[in-house]
């Protein structure tokens, strides 16, 4: 398989002559040094222009409801990024504040000749990028370092299901699923020192410190690689069957590393595919890692209202509307849901696990979100509460996978219509008895109560 250049994963946001004293890399979604095509392109441009490379990260103090749980994990990962860049002669600068203001200031301070940044379909990120490009008139490139097939190449439009998206990805995967490239060294090392005290920035953060940091995942790209290799060696075999049982440690646990970009999906896919695990387990994992995950980016990029019922397919909107005023046997206020005080022991246990550990098993996430529709006043309130709780407590929250997973659960996005029923209409229903047929619910509840 011939290596795939970073260029092939990039698109020009603005062309033009590059004149200045350095190439500036704006790291945001993909917070890693190795296997990072956006950093790779910045170094390649620096070698072409004979300029040093500076990488920067802009710490935005309020990011989509994130608490110290997520900021703490992210900042520890950035400490590792900083020291590993220093060792490679690439500069690192930590900015704090809003990127719309801070980036243009840095671009002029360092007289950047050209800007390279990573791709992110979230609305807030698109707003940041637009503002920076408007303020700084230098050539700029965007690299999709998060999808194996660059999002804009996989499909030019919103895909309605995995079934329509999978063949498009399959066709392009052979040209993009390659071994990740080594990072070339810059031709001119960065000599103006490293700025930005990450520890001081962490102390200065005015974020909710009531949601504790997690202990089950060590942050940073070295820990991410260890977690990947441990999963591939010990738990990929049997994944296809074990992944749906919340009582077995069957999922990979890689989502925080993928969310913060501390692990390259290309690296994960490459090592899974080259492993000696059974074919059905490899396929089951790659279906989630590539098809489901990259479908989420397609959805958020092409449905900017991804966190409201506006993004639901028409059949689901009409059907949910028709059943909007159906009688609810149970109804809960947001505070009762957040406190996990409902009549449903399984839901309460899943909520408790998420609040205390910052993670919830994939099967339970579907059940958890669907019940908010059943117990809230309508899809709008259900979406708002599910998004707020998911983004506040989940370590992997504030991610296209989350907005898509919640829209799938509450509004049938990427799903089909089911026989109509009260409240849900034609949106797929999930029941406690259904869960009991899949795993030992009482054992899961006991385990969560012991947390
Ligand atoms: P594994 O089963 O080991 O899968 C490996 C990777 O594949 C995951 O890390 C993820 O990147 C991807 N993946 C797996 N399942 C899905 C899926 N259904 N959709 C998209 N990608 C998937 N994922 C998040 O990263 N952040 C979230 O905030 C989030 N919120 C969700 C909310 C709801 C209501 C639902 C139904 C799903 C949500 N998911 C979210 C998707 C999925 O549940 C998690 O990615 C997965 O459980 C993470 O655990 P893992 O890494 O061990 O998964
Ligand atoms: N990206 C940034 O560029 N700056 C930030 O300050 C920042 C904070 C942050 C906090 C929690 C979190 O889950 C993500 C955060 N991100 C930040 C964005 C993240 O890197 C991803 O780009 C998106 O959340 C997913 O696409």
C-alpha cells in the first residue's frame, strides 16, 4: 500500500503567495504529534518554504459545557504534545481566550506565511475558522486528520443511513487506509522558545470543578497507543459478541482518545486490520470505528442543526409530532434525571455510571437517550437534556458521535421507521425487558450502585 500524503487529506481554504517568517499549525481537534497529517502538512510546507514551524493550541475557556473532567484530561495530553514538539524542533504556543481574537493576533506577531489547521464539522469550530480566515489574509489549508477518508471526499452531501454511506467509504478506503506516515523533521528548527504555561492555564480556568476527573483512562498520546495495543492484543478477539454486554469489558474504551485526537483513527484501523484477531471481530470493530464514526462527521457537517429535532428525518418529525401529546406514564424534571431518580433502576444505574465515571456503555447510551424522549415533554426537551448531560459528564462528549447518537436515539437519524407506538411514533423503541433479554440487568445495577 503506497503511503498517503498529508496533501491528499487536505484542502486549500485560501490560496496565495506565502510570505512570512514561519508556518503556523493551529492544532484543535487532533491533539497529537504522531500520526497527525495536519502537523505533517505544516512541516512539509515549512520544508518547501525553508521556514520554521510553530504549532499552537487556543484554550477556549467555555467549550460546549466542558468541566474540569474534560479540560483536565485534555490539558495533560497537551503537556505531552508540547514536550514532544520541543524535541523535534517544532515550536508550541498555548493561547487562552477566543480563537477568533487570539489566532489573528498570533498570526501577525509571528508573521506567519501560511496557516495549516485540522478539520472539525462542529458549528462552533466552523465559526472559529471562518472568523480567523476573515481576519488574517494568509494562505490556509485544512487537513482532515480525524477521518480515514476525508469527510468532504467520502460524500458531498448528507447521507441518510450507514447503508448509503458504507459503499462510498468502501470504494475510497483502499486509497486512504494506509500505514500512518512518520513525521518528517523541519528543515529549519524553531528557535523562539516555547510559550504558554499549561499548568497556569489549568488553574486559571473558570470551569465547573464539581465534575471530577476520571482515573480509568490515562491521558496523552502515549497512553492512547498503549490502550489501543492492549485492546488489540486482549479484547479485539471476541469483540463482535462481547461489545453489546455492559457487564463485559467488551468495548475498546478508546473514545476519549479518539475524541481529543490523542489517537489517530488511521493508526487504530491500521493496527486492528493488521492484527491476527478473527476476521469477524476486526470487521465489527472497523464498522464502528470507520463507518459509524465517519458517518457522524458527515451528519454534523451537513446537518448544522444536529443538536435539535430540526435534523430529524421528515418521517420521524411527522410521527413524533402526531404523538407529542400522548399520555406519559412517567414524567421527570431535568433535575430528577440528572440525579438518576426515576422508577427505572437500569436507567438510574447508567446515569450514575456516567456521572461518576464519565463513561457509559454503548448499548446503554441508546437506552438512556430513548428514555428521555419517553419521560420528557417532547423531543425538543429530550434532545436538550440528553445533549447537556452527555456533554457535561461524558469524557468523550461534545463530539459529532454524541450529537449523532442522540439524534439517532430520539429522532431516528440514520435509522428506519418502525411500527408506530405511543410517544415514539415510528422511532425505534427500547424497553427494559429488551435489555433484560440481552444481559444481566440486575448485576449491572448492583455494580453501578457499588461505584
Ligand atoms: P467501541 O465499541 O470500542 O468503538 C470504537 C470506536 O468506534 C468508538 O470510540 C467510536 O469512535 C466509534 N463508535 C463506536 N460506536 C459508535 C457509534 N454508535 N456512533 C459513532 N461512532 C461509534 N461516542 C462518542 O465518542 N462521544 C459521545 O459523546 C457519544 N455519545 C453517544 C450518545 C448516544 C445516545 C449514543 C447512542 C451513542 C453515543 N456515542 C458517543 C457513540 C458510541 O456509543 C461511543 O462512541 C462508544 O460507546 C465509545 O466506547 P468505545 O470507544 O469503547 O467503543
Ligand atoms: N478545542 C480547542 O481548539 N480549544 C479548546 O479549548 C477546546 C476545549 C475542549 C474541551 C472539551 C472538549 O471535549 C473538547 C474541547 N476542544 C477544544 C475541541 C475538541 O478538541 C474537538 O475538536 C471537538 O470537541 C470534537 O470535534
